C-alpha cells in the first residue's frame, strides 16, 4: 500500500476497463516519475471531455455539438442508416470507407442477463427517424454475438412493418485469417453465405 | 478518428504505459458512457498527485512529506539499507514483511543502451547515507536482469571500499514454479546457490 493520494490514484486507475491493479500501479508510477508526462494536460482533457462531450441528438454518436459531424455532413446519403451498438462501431465502419449513409447508435444490445431490454436502447428514436420515408435501407450492424444477433432479430421483425429494405452485415471468415482456426459457427456461416465464383 | 476532445482523450490515454490505441479507445468510451464513472474525481486525483507527491529526501521513495513513511518510522532498523531500482520495488518488498530496515531508491539501473550511467542514479546520495557508519549491511535488490546485475556489480565494487557487509538477493527457482519451465540461467543460478539440507 502507498501513502494516501498515490494509492487513491492507483485505485481510480484500477477502475478503468482492462486495467488491473498491476497496470494501475505501473501507470501511476509512470505519471509520478516521468517528468515529460503532463499530468495537468490529462486532467484538463478529462474535465473538458466531461464538459464538452455529449451525444448527437439525431443518431446518438459522440459529439461536441448538438448533432454529430456525420449527421451535419450534407454529402452523406440520408436514404440509408446503419444501426450499430456503440459509438466506437461508427469509427470502425468509417475506417472502411465503404459506407456513405448515416448512423444510428443504439447504446448497447438486448441482453436479458444484463437486464437490457429493447426499451433501454435508442430504438424508439430509430423508428422516429424512419417515419418520414426518407430512409430506404436500414443496415443492421450489431455485433456478431448472442446479444447482437438477438438485437438484429428484434429490429428486423420490427422493421418488416415498414416498407424499408433491411440488411445485415455478412458473417464469414475474417480476411487474413486461417480457416483451421475459425470456430464452427463462423465456418458454418461462411458456408451458408457462400457465393458463386464469377468465371 | 473522433471529434476534437474525444480524440485528444484517446491520445492522452494512449501515452500511458501498456495502453495501446484500442485500450485507450475503450477507456475513453467507458469514461464517456458510464454515468457512475466520476471523471472529476479522476481529474482531481491527478492534479492532487501532481501537487502533493514528491520523493523522499533521504531514500527517494514516493512520499507526501519531505521524508517518506518508512524513513520517518522509528521502529525501522537504521543499520541496514535495501537498495532498489524503483519505488514500486519498495512496496513489493514491504509486502513480504521480511525486511525491517530502510530503503534506498536508485531511480533506475545502469543501462548504456538507454544512456543511463551511474551518475544518473541516486548513488551519490547512497554513499552520503553510508558516511556516518550507522549502516552495517547494504542489501542490493536490483532486478535480476542485465541492467540490474550491472548495477549490482557496480555498487558492490564501490561498496567494498567501505567496511560494510554487502549482500545480494538470492537468485533461483521461483516458488510455485515448475522446474521444467525455468530458463537455463535461473536453473544455473539455483544450482550455484544450492544449500545443504538439514538432517
């Protein structure tokens, strides 16, 4: 155990995800001992984040304005909406440069075990966005796991009541991966979704 | 990439040791999205650490006072000093409850590759502490790696000029480990340092 405030810093850091007691200690000592490390800067960024960052009123993405950079961008295609679980998924998809439409961040996935039901997600807001018939395609891009699949199924059922094309991201073998290391579910999906080779 | 301040937070977090870009992103979103996470508290602890924490004037351990808890403790044995590389080594040794003497934190180890020579460590301060003949034993507890060994060798040569017992922590098989997984250097040391079994 350390003297007062050092232990407090270790405890605070240890509450962050993926940081155990050993890492928290290492980080605390880095902060203490590295002269070039600017503690004030980190502290100020944290406070600024608290004050400035909000969630986009339209899509739920993180934003410093009432609406996010993507929703404000007139070059984005307003006829397709990609539904994701978290704001970090938006960044992952943006990196592919494959998608030029808008997003909708649910804020999680349906998970009865964690007590997360459809009403805890931003599904009502999604339905409101679809009400004016601008949107022609909803791409469901929830995670390819139990909760993500449950959410996708729930959403696709809900959306069949509307005259909107609903698609789901393809499952299959990860590019650059080894077939022998693929789990059976992924491999099964890859078979299911097999395509004819052009010749 | 994220909007301004969120990316700044990710960048700042990514500068901490052991935190890559993915972890930094996960932590940033945890801070953003977890309502119960107290950003202000973490920021304030960081600022308090910057203002309060200094290094013990005697031993170089972290401290909120000019001298640390251990140096201030009259129950500690002033006749033996354990020399360690970093303040976190003090905590590790304190946990064993084996040592009742005082410490001396060098602030690193001799490493020509990293440009760290004897003058960059708190060796002069150690020699000053030994000048009044109170100390009878110096236990060298630098890390059992190349830099630690070099530092130990340098120190032990320096200390032979004084009438002080110099010891080094034992190397050998880690308790609870498997002999077959021990590397050859460790196993060699374990042979070298073998002791006769009492019977």
